[in-house]
C-alpha cells in the first residue's frame, strides 16, 4: 500500500547529505559571514533617533498628494474597476486564447479564454508571465538605423529605397519568421511578395516538428500535423513526446489528458500512460509506466511496438533491433486491446520515427478517433530545409535583403552564429523584434514591433478555428506593428493593419458566419468572444508510407560518448521570453532549479564523472564536446535520467537580452544536429569532461521540509482504489485518546468556528495536477509577489506563496538512506503537490502571533495583516506546512533587486502591479490569502445586484490558470458549489456551519491530518493506473 | 433564401409591433404610486441637475410639458437622444434647441421607456401639488454614546473635589484643635521637638511622598500627551487645501441641489467615487457662467474654445489636491458603503452641501472606521445576499437584536487590509 512507500524530495535527502541534515530543521539559512543583514545596536539607536525626528517633522506637514482625474473620461473606463478584453497570445507558433484584465488602461493579468475550442480556458506559465514582458525595460523605444535612433519616415524611405534598388537588380529578398499563425499576416506577406517577386517567406521553429510534417506528407500525401485528442484515449504511449510540457500544443493536451485522469468512486477509470524517454520530462513524471531509454532507442521502441501490433493485425513486420526494452510488450498489448481508444505519439523530429508512429496509429484505428485529421494544426509550420538553405544563401552572399519578422535566428537557430556573422554583408537587413536581441543587433535596421498586448492580429491555430488579438493598451513606445511595416514597405502607403484585419474578416468569414447580423455587430461579437470557430470538414486518410525505408534509416546507438537530449526549458521556453524574471524564478517542475542552466546527468554517470551534488546545489561544471561545439555547464544529478544520456535546456545563454537574463547559462541551440533532413534534438557521441570549476545551482527542492512527518502524500493504484476506495483512510494516522485510538480530527483543544456566510475551501487533485507551474506564475502576478533573484533563493528566501512540491518515490520498503533505495532512484515515481497556505481552522500561526497580525476570518480564511506584523516570524516557525514567507529585504524601490525584480523597481515594470494588493515592505510576513481581493470583489458584485453569491464567481488566480482543472475553489457552505459536489460535503446536523464538514469523497484527505490543524484545503489522492506488482519472494 | 424570408418576417413583426405600440398601455403615463415613487428617484438621479419641475433651470421647467410636446413618444425619443431628434429636423425639437442657446441635453440611452414614463408620472404629480410646500428635511441625530454620559462624569468629579476640599478643612480644624490640646500639656523634650517642628512648605516639598507624587503625575500626564500626540500624526481632520479651481460644493450640491452621483459617477459602481473629469462639468458649463475665470480654467483643461464652441483636442488634466488620504494599506470601497449599505455621503464627508471649500470632516482613522462598523446595522433590506445571514442572526440572537456590521465580520483584518 501507499504508506509503505518512501518519499524523498531530492537526492541529498536520500543520501542523507550532511548539508541537508544540517538545514533540515531550519526554514531559512543563517546569514553568512560576509552578509551584512542586520545592524549593530548602535546603528539601531541612531536610526531610532533619526526616525523619531523624521516622524515628528513629517507630522508637522503632511505631503501634498494630488488627485488627477481624466481630462476626458472614456465612457467605459471607471477608475478602480477592471476592464477585460478577449485577445490572443501568440509567440511564434505558441498559441493561447486569452482574456486580458486591464486597470485604468494597463494590462495587469492574463487569464485563459473559456470560449476557445483549442485552449478551452487553459494557460501556461509563459502565457501568464507574458504580461510582464510588455513592461520589459529592454524593449526598443523606437526605430533605429544602425545604432542611431531614427524616426519611422526616415526608416521607411531608406528601407523602401533599398528594397527598390535590390528588386531592380533582381536581388533575392527573404522574409524570415517563426511559424505565422495569423492568416492576415500571411496575406500581408503575400502582398509584399506581389510587390517584390524575388521575395520568399521562410518559416522555422525553435522546437521544430518538420520531421512530422514530412512524415505525414509521406504517409498521407499532405504535410500537416493533425489534432490529437488525448481525452478519448484509454492507452497513451508517448515516445519522448513531452506533450504536457512543450510538445506542439501543451495547454490543449494538458486539458485533454487531465480529463482522462479524473477518478472518482462513481467513475473508477482512468487512462494508462506509458512514457519512453531519456530525460525525466514533465510528461514522464506524470506517466503510469515510465521507461528510461536512450534517444537512439526511440526508433527501436516504435518499431518494436509496430511489430507486435503488426503480428496481431497480420501485417508484415519491420526490421528492428531486438534488444528488450521494459514495458514495450505490455504497452503494445494494451494498445491493441484498446484499438480506437489508443494513441501513440513521438516527440522525435526524425521523419522515420514519425512514419512508423503513423503506421502504428493507423493499425490502432486512431485516425478518426483519437487523432482528428480534419483539424490540422498550424502551431509548427517551420521548414528546416528551407531555413538551412536560406542561411547557406546568406553566407554565400546570394541574398540582397532580409527582413526578420519577430524572430531571432541568430540566437535560436543551430547555424545562428554563421548567420549573424554573414548579415553584415547583406545589403539590407531589418529586424522587427521588439527588443534589441541577437538578430536585431546584427541587423542594420531595427523596426520594433508592438508587444502582442498592443497589437491587432488574428490567428488560425487549427483549420477553421480563428481568434482575434486586440490591443489592451496604447503603444508604450514609438513602435509600429510589424505587419504595418511590411504593408508600408510593400508599397501600400500608410496602411492600417486594424482595417486590414477587419476587411479580411469581412471577406473571409462574415458571409459564412454573419447570420443576418450587420458587419459591425458581427465584428463586435468576434472581438468580444475573441474566437470564431467553424465546423470541421471530414477528411479520409490512407496510409501509404514506406515503412521499410523508414526502418532502414532509424539511427542506431553509437558506441562511445554520451547521448545528449536538447529540450525546451519549462520556464523560459525557447528563450524568447528569457528576460522575464517570473519565468527565470519559476522552479523547473522537475529539477526545481531557478535562474540557472545546467546539464542533467544520471546518478551512475555522476559517479563515473566524479560529479557530486550537495543539498545546497553545489556542483561542478562539465565541458561537453558536441562535434566542433564546446560548452561548459554545471552538472545536475537527476533521478530518472537514463544512464549514458544527458539533457540540456534551450532558452538560456542569451547575449543581447537585458538585465534579467544576462549571463545565465550557455546557448544550446548550436548543439542541435540534423537527422533525416530535419533538426535533431538528440545528438550522440558527446564527450563530457569534468572541470575544476565549482558552481552553485539555486534549487528550491529541499527547502521547506516537513521535519520527517508523514501523511503528506497519499497514493494508491487504480486497482486498489476500485477494491477499497477508503483503504488509505483506514491505514492513516490515528491518535490515542484516554481509552482508544481515534481519528485525529475527532479531538481538538479548540472550540472551532462557525462560518455562517461562506466557508471557503479548496480541493487539489494530485492526479490531474501535472506540476506545470502555470499556477505559480499566475499567483505571482495576481498577488504582486516579489522575485528575489538567485542569491536569495540559495539563501532559502524565495517569496512564492504557492510552490509545487515534487516528491520522488520508490515502491520499496527499504529504509531511507539505504543502497537499495538509491538504486530505485534511478527511475523513481514522481508526485507533484501544490502547497500553499492551508487556511487551517485551528491555525497554529494565529495562536503564536504576539500582535495578532494573523487572525481568522468568519469565512474560514487565515488572514495576514501586513501593517500589523512586526516580523517576529513565530508564525512561520509554527507553520507545519512551511508556507509563510518573510520579507527579508525591501524588494521594491531597491536598486539591489533591480535585476531580479523589475516589476517593483522600475517605473515601467511597476505598471504590472495589481492595485488591489498591497506591495509588502521589509520585515513583514506574507502568505497565500486565497486571493481575498477576488473574494471581496465577487461578494461586492453580488451585494450590488442584491442577490446571493453564485458558485464560480470567485475563482482564485491559481485555479484560473490551471489548464488541467486540478484546483477547485469555492464555498463549502453552498451545497451546489463545485467544491461541495467534488468533495461530497454534507453538513453535520449538530453544528451545520461548524468547521467539521463531513467529506464523502473517498479520495479527499488533508495534509498532516494527524496534527489536527484542520486545513480548509483538501487533496485528492494520487491514483496510479498500475497493475499490482507481484511481490518478489 | 431562407435568410431573406426570415428577415422579411422579422420586418413584418417589427412593423406590426410598431403599429400596435402606441395602443399599448406602455406609452401612457402611469399614475400609480409605485411608478411615481420610482420616477422620483430617477428624476433626482438623472434630471435634477438641470431640471426643476416648476422653475426654469439649466433646462426648461417640466411642469405642463404634456401641453407643449407633440406626443409622449416624442418625449421619450427626446430624452433618449435629443441630438438625433434635432438632426432629424423635428420642428419642435429644433425650436427648444434654439430657445436654449443650442445647449445639448445629455442623452439618456440607458433609461428604459417605462422609466421615462415613470419620471413623467412623477413630474405630473409634482406639478399638480400646490406651490411652496415646505420641504422638511429630516436628519438622523447621532446616536447617544454608550455608557455614562460625560455630564455625569463632570458632576461626579466636581463633587469629589468638593468633598476633598471639605475633608481638608475638617482636617485643618482637627490639627489646630489637637495643637491647642497639646500646648496645654507638659511635654518631654523629645515630644516637644516633634510637636514644635514647623510644617513649612519646604518640609512638605522635600518629603519623599510629595516628590514621588509629583514625578508620577508629571510622567503620567507627559506620557498621555505624547501618546495622544502620536495618535494624531497623519490625522488631517479639517484639512482644507486650496484647490486649483475654486469649486464650491455649496453652490452645486447646496444651492442648486445637484445630486452627488451626477458628478461622482463611480460612487455606486466601484472603489473610487471619481473626481469628475472636465467633460462632466461641460454638460452644464457650456451655458452657465461661461465668463467666470474659474470656468475658463475648465475650458483650458479640456481644450474648449467658448467663442467658437469647439474643442481643440488638446487636454491638460486638472491636478486637484487630494483631501481624503487613506493609507495604501487600507482598502476602502465606495460602492459597498453607498450602494449596498445606502449610507449618505454626508455621514462621512460631513455637511458637504455647505462647504465652500471642502475639508476633511471625519477622522479617517482606523478607530473611526471600527467604531462605525460596531454601531451600524447591516442594511439587508431587499438584498438577497444578506437573507440567510439575517435569518441565522435572528435565530441565535433573537428578533430584536439587529445584525451589526461587526456581527458579519466587519471588524476582521482582511476586510480592509490585503
């Protein structure tokens, strides 16, 4: 049973590292020798004297504050009341339909748009963080020619003159971009091409799926990527596709996947997920069965699965290596048993593997069931071959003019360095990047584009599904929308892109979807909804790929050297938003590292290379040699990493990026190789050498420990759950009263509370939580949480109100720190647990505060009053969940944190702050407030309309951000609320409004139930869809 | 084809409705009390700043409108959007427009037809009332302070002082009597020394008891003064800074009885009551007091040229001096107090209608907030949000115990601090 499992937060805990033991009972690290944290007594008296004088002086005359109303108040803007606009997040091929919250004309928060049929209200960490990128200090203030500022007219006339000259000589013109999702932008590019016949549009993607496009072309005749529907799948096999984290459309997939992971006593069913991969990815961490393989074995897995299925289906088999790989046969058998409800995906960009996977899905009858070919997706349209050819043309001096539209290939293309060097020989180079990034710096003209929150645009993420972008703020700088620039340079005069988009929508969609409305009403409706979706037109596919040819080109393991996996970072993604501290300080879901770049290595390889990680993240650097590229990065020992493989993230090592990301890590793009005509994110034959250089990686993984208390994670398998859903409950901790063992909640020193109005509570489903971290970023943005920077994280002083604890576990009875456990750690199971203030009904923090700065509300909230707090930190000390955060510094208006926390230290950055939430000062404690500002707003709206509060009106920021719907917040007094339904709450008759509600859901438990603090947050047990293991005799 | 048919059908329906509409009762002015009452509220909130029933104000007196306007439908159209009516070339509309120096009436597109009819109902009822009906303004007196009234405390203190003085006199008599008795007896040397030792001022002032008493009193009083002083830091009661424009609430809210909500548009909606932007001033001041130097400042702010009646588009916001400064750490929402609780503006802002220059009337300290939350009853009338709470409160505390703000968590920290 679950309780015999051993959970550990990181290797240092497993190996009982002395540093870990030393700090295990300390929430915060002691100030270091050189750190001047406090002041001497003398300083104190001096300051005291000064401040007394200052206070008495200040009292003589209060500062005069101004109140400045609008000169001409816009009709729809009321100070203090937010406005919401439906829009679309577009970053290359990354897409999310969103609703932007603005206050007095400033976007301050981005939420998902529930009307979208693609993202269905989900968001990701990058989408949530993008609002701060709008206020990035590194953005260009206006157009530039070379290093000199210029104005748009001058720039236009020069660019047009040069284009005309180049066109007259028949010189080649290229527009280079990432995937373009917008049909109107494509129309703009077409107009440009019509004016300049030698112009071509080259698209590339940082995370390319060109191999898939080519495989589909070969298999089905058209180069497309179909829509996948994980929600219809009972058996999911992923061969190194990180579909929850980064692959193609993670927001959408997370939502679908989570739907198959919801388990209840009424519906004790869930999907089974097999993952074959080399690095421990977010998707692998959520899998039921995870097999660590080398990247070179991905093809083998696909071929072996195909052969097993083919033998059942009576089809011819392939030539495939016969080396046994764990779980392949089991997975294949289950796939076959669940034909029509099965899905196989592969993350590889190798055409051959994708062809085999297409064949597998054809055998499994997935097309038309779990794969929808009638809705091709447009997220990745990049063409690796074209892009490679383009760079060769530039280096060969064959290109006359190049316009980089919103892309940064000098940084994020493997041959970027060559391109960057060759650009100075190109007659005309223009970049529309909104920052002076690597490509813009290398280009002659900088024609900065608006941020997406300042832009008009449209998007077609999937065939027949459209969405609109509208500006939520007037342009902050002298920027101009890139599409407008292209229209102007294409000889369309001073074109207005807004009118252009509107005209397109009139021509393309109004006729089809107008429904008798006049065009203005139709347009207004589209703008209001943000999306416009048409039904799909069915298509039929016939597989006609050449499997044997594909099998023949499968790469085989090469002797010697390591295999390196190059993956997109979960925080900074492909690096385009690297200058965003919200993403830099978002702990990586797996490694829990922040502000750092590293190479992940397996435990046994660490032993071989002599790498030693300690509990404080101290490690050594490794020099990796890939072909003729050499990089030196710190090594991070990662459980679950396949022996003989290493992993390195993209998105770091930016050189022209701004203060935040300056000097973090190395650029991994040049390490990307080629395979079967497309970029290959796994390279073999990598040499690794240990250097003498030491390095400390900031990791949050073993901060905030539970002091050896158990009952934090509850888990079960589906089979056990079906047999006895309450089994874990029977085995859970009991306490002894004067005569017998009882349930811990039955005994209390306290009288409890009565919540007559609302009783706010939260339920977090550990089964659907994927650990992605969108909630963490959403919480930071909503609640003005300070970013503290790497040094302070090392000092265990991160300020996140919401953290996601990642536990490894091993199904083993072996005691902690034993050799046996260490072996299990080679491929552990993973559980994610979002941890935030539990809003205890018997809150231990409240009883120890000497000034009553933390108190209990009549709605079940544990309130924190900053202006009352004197910073004794007794509350943090007494908090069993370690969720309270202390302001060790003044994080706002403080040059020391200028780099890490621009949102509070720059004029521009401060525009993002939520005016409803106090910015905390030095010396006070803070913690999750259950988004009390949202609760108060929701209540007030109900009161104003003279009606009871409806369920769903108040949602917390974390809940809104969660794509998988793992977080449910609501009023537990309201019988019809979602949380009451989910937890199956019934009120006890003797005290209906008391704290002890009867919880009927057999999966619900409270963390550390045995200590009797009675939290208002319930967790639903993790259920793994695993077969019962036969005990070894 | 289908669409065309559907469209034709709907056109038929609409025209049928329009044809039938005048015969519907909706277009006659109602007379029931409910409508009149509703009309009164609507009139005060929307019309009162420019119209009176019997007097000519910014706009015409409304009494007897029914004899002047072409029809009720015309009136509704006029109220909703007079500019449209004028532009359509309507004869009477243009006549009125020209009569009032081409000053445009605000368009009330948000008012429903029935609401406009209610207003008209009120106007008719009000016009029928005899003149000079004295308006009785009722004001709620402040609730008497709990506990012993201060007058009693003073009486008790004075009484005690009198008693103490009497005691002193009596003691004096006793001392002198005893002295006389002692003088008549034979005393030993030691006894004499004691008896004859003089009680002078210096012996008293040097006595340890006296010194202790004096130090104690000085320290206590000093401490109390310092504490009281510290509590007044940042309290700006009575603060009345000079404003960039000498705007008088006395003229607007007092003499002309412009509804507060007419200018402070956010007060029912949200956190801020809103200082009106100059475009609201312009609703009236394109016509009224156009020559005043103070009004010229408004014109400058909004870029209006009174000579041509045009706007230049160049604006310069007015920098008012903020009077009510609540610290950032405290959250206050006007809508909760004015809309939900129905509190009068004057409760916190004082006799604003008498203020030539606005000053801070209330303390605006946390104690002041708390005090009110302790005393004030929750206004749960016709508000379903509070129904369950009031029911539960009455169940536990009895029908006569009214539910105060404090009873539903009005004193909790996170109601104002987050």
